């Protein structure tokens, strides 16, 4: 097995919850094949929508966002309403905590942090290749 996909569905929407594929089989593009199979399963079950979590996480120019775009996924905006039920919830909303930590970090700092994380992963991958 070189890849795995977990799909859940409710009504008219199926969601790709988890996609795992082995890096050593990257040349075979297993993730693309898994998405194609997910689309095929949705068509068989007459499920009109396939959702792949968030379209953009932190960086709109990330490789994951580009991968989703190239595979035909589109960003669909759905209104969300937040209603605090307690005084703690009301305070959290006033501080903007319901939007997540990355939304609170200024863009230039977030981009620098993402660059640091990327270089750390590259160094870790290089060390793993050298030890193998």
C-alpha cells in the first residue's frame, strides 16, 4: 500500500478527512490517484460535493493550496456565526480568539515564521536522507 484516504459523508457533502501517501512513491502521484478515486466514489453514491478541508490555511501561495486548485477544488465561502454562551465566551470573542492564533499574527511575521518552519523541515529531511 502506498497511500490511504479517509472519506466521511453526510447528506450531499463528502469530506476528505485524511490523505496519506508515501514520499518514496511520490513519482507515481498517489495523492492524485486517491483524489480521483474519491471523486469516483462520490459519483457512484450520487454525492454532489467533495470537500478537502480548508482551501487556504495560512499562506494563499502554499503548495497545498496550489495542489487543491490544480485538482479542481474551489473556495466556497460559507457564512459562520459565533454566539457566546458564557461570559468567558464573550470575552474570548472580544479578543478575537474564535478566529485562531494565526489570524492574530501580522502577515509579515507569519510569512517569516512559515519560512523558518520550512527551512527546519528541509534540514530535517536532509538529515534523514543522509542517515538512510
